C-alpha cells in the first residue's frame, strides 16, 4: 500500500532530551516536508526537501533539524526539545517538487514535551 | 502574505443533506488548491486537487470548485453521511518551495 509512515505516533518526553521522529514513504517521491499543527495557528511548514541531500527551512524551523540521505526517509530531529515544541507533527510527500502534484500526508506524531 | 480562511468553523447537518464548505484566500496567484479531511488520530487524507487552470474537480459525492479571481473555493458534499464527519481543510500552493498554506478548517458533524 502506498503510504507515508511516521514513528512514533505518540511521544512524551522531557525538556532537553534529544529525539527523532522518523518519516518514510514508499512511493519514490522526490519532495518531502514536515508540518506542525497547533490550535489557533493551523498547519505550518517546518522544513522541506526537494530531493536527496537537498533540504531547506520552512516557516518555523527554529529548534529543528532534518536530513535526507535516502529518497524514502526524512527524519525530523529535535536536538533539545522545549515545551513550545509540543504539537502534532505531520510528514508529507509529493512525486516531484513542482506544483502540479497532490501532496500526501502521514498519520501524524503527537509530541508532548514536559 | 497569503491568508486562507474557512467559513463556517463548524457545521452540523442531518444525514442526507447536501452541503457546501467555503475556502477563501487573499492572494489569487496560486498554483493549485487541495482539499483534505482530517480524522482524529488518522492524519490528513487528500480529497481533491484543483490546478489553477481548472474550474472544478469531482470525486464521487465530492465536487470542488475554484474561482481564482475572487479568491474562493467551495467543496460540495452531496447526500451527506455520518462517515463524512471530520474536519475539512483547504490548502493553497503558491510558492516556489511547494509549500501548502492551510486554512483553519471546518469541523463537520453529520447527524444520523
């Protein structure tokens, strides 16, 4: 089944403890991105990747890192999580980085930082 | 700065009704617009994608229209069912980075 998967789905952690949220797609998509969703603020883009080894900042990149070493994986790294990073995170992918394709989202990762 | 608004924020209808969800955007220079539904614990599901050159798209009981010049899109749901209950989000794509700018969503409840 063609899909975007994220792990873990739920995570509770403490301030400062490094964590990684994984994202993987099995559709051979070139474009991948990360969003966070917060009440009253909606979904906002954190980072995106046009292809392997090509990443760039979105609207709210502070406190996050990403890497794209393989086409299928795009992990989101929080080196020192803080409570303001408590949020619902979504990974998305699209066949090409051009603007004519549908974007597909993963099931989400709910992160709580205490 | 592009802003996307969805009205109403919440809607409750009896089963079988036809309904319309609205999406407005401030900058008409978009490449496409995508409608999603969000179910609790299940992420975002893509419903329809309308390219900027298109006026509408249909999928089953869903029909989405796009009027770029007025900055509006509507999602029409025919013969609503309780399984249609979810939050519906519209998102516009207008940048070179392929970023989606999302609306605030409409929470739909279809009563049996």
